[in-house]
C-alpha cells in the first residue's frame, strides 16, 4: 500500500512538519480538489490549542509550492507509491531497483487473536520502504551472465500467529505443499543439531558451482518480533494433517503457550565470488541455524 501524503514547510532552511493538523489537512484538501487553479488559494482554519480555539487565514500557491499566510515559506509534498520499480539497460549491463513501501497480511477469521499477522513496525515514524532491493547484471556474447551486485534491505516486521490462522493457512496451501514424512522431520532435526562448521564442510564436498556467478551480495540484518497464541478455533477436518503441522500445534504450541513480541534476528549476510546455487543454500543455512539457536 502507498504511504500517506506528507507536507513540510521550510523554516530557516530546515524542513519541518506544519504546526497543526488542521493546516496539513487543508493543504492536502486544496491539493487534491482544486484541479482548475492552484494559484492564490485562500481559506480560514479553526485551530484548537488546549482549551482555546482561534481562527487563522491561510493562502498558498500550489503551482509554485509557496505559502504566504499565515507566514511565508516554501512547501514540499512527498508521497511514496506502494510499489516503485526502476530499470536501466545498456549493451552489456542491466540494472533493476525495487521498493515496496508497506506490506501487510491480515487475519479475518471471526475469533482471530491477532487481527494483523504480518506488518512493518515503523518505529519512530520511519518513512523508509518496508523492502528495498537492487541487482545489476553483466552479459557478453559467448559468456555466462554475471551478477555484479545484489542487495536487499528490509525493515523490522511483526509476525503474529495463532492456532486457528496456522490451521486455516495449511488448508489453503495444502495442495501445493510437499509431502513430508515423519522420517524426514527427524532427519531435518538432526541436521539442525549438527555444528555449523561441520555442516559447511559436508556441503562444500557435495555442492557444484552451478548457476550464474555472483560477484557481491549483501543482505542487511533482518529482525522479526514474533508472537504466537495456541488459541483460535480450528475450522474444517484436520484428520490428515501434515506431520510438521501436528508437531507445531501439539508439541511446540503446547510448550510455548503464549509468546509476545519475541525478537528473532538474522545477522548481516555478505558474500563475494559465489555461484547462485551455492548462494541460495548458504543463505538458507545462515538464516536457519541462527533462528534455531534463538
């Protein structure tokens, strides 16, 4: 979703927010609804401060973005789109940059414990995009594609799950989920207990350097505030649930009961001169082992 419009006034060379919400609302209303003329727009505003109410006159020129009343100053309006994409291309290079301002997933079940499941924290009124990513390719005739640079930056997110939502999502995604037997679960748990260094040595012996070469990749540290509740009604028939879902709801859910805003973080990740296939496996291990240890 896109951001709300933000108005600023230049006072003594410094951009500041308007002194009242009424002035901000009036500026936005004039900007949106005066399509014929945006010059010398006038109005009277009722400003409430504590127990007092006073009337001020406002006058602006939205073509030049300048306000003359109640005082003279330059104006600035900024608004971030929901999705921003920038692509450039030359003979041998291609560059793409993308920004997602805000992503949010809601739980609309009747007895939802958490109405919002996934959303950015936006602490201290941050206006930065939720997710930013950029990538640059290099290609030449008769040569493999090379990823010269790739970076991903994400803000802090909240992830709030309850038993009813997890079960409902399983019903929706079940047709495309792989079948995992109990033996596979035990083998995965053994892998998680294996020391990271030993695991890396085993992978280096088996992996091949397939896929395009990545000269440099940088993924900023990720942090999620996780909440879980064993409450929430389970709808439908779940007699054929996947083993992992059974384990999560009956074992993990019963052990942890209520969790609220537990911080789970993944450290900064940076690699150079690595193949794409090795990169994906290496990053998954980098994230998985840190999450399990926490």
